[in-house]
C-alpha cells in the first residue's frame, strides 16, 4: 500500500504541520516523530504528550449478541447503554 492510499488519522494534518513525519504501517499513516528525539523525550517526561491510537484495533460487531460480545471483549461489566 502506498502512502497515498493509507488512512490518515484526524491528527495527521496537525502533526505534519508541526513538522512531524509519518510512515505507513498496516494501512495507516503513523506518526514517526518530530526529528529531535531528546526534545520529544523531554516533552513527554516533563510536560504532556498525546499518542494518536486511531490505527489500533477496530471491531465491527453486529447482530443480536453484539452487546454481549463487546462487553466480553473488554468493555467490562460497568458498560451501560446510552438511553
């Protein structure tokens, strides 16, 4: 898959505008970094960081047992439907 075909997350344009570089992996464009590892490390260690996990697992559960499957798969017993 080429970079042009890969899915870009909602953060892609923002991170690219700030100098971030991206690589394609698994059909998604992942943020690779901003070019200064020491500065990135300091920001994570001393300030705040956001990791865009949009490319991680996506599940499409359908059918009469979808809620039970989602609850069993990790949403836990505290999950409550929105009414």
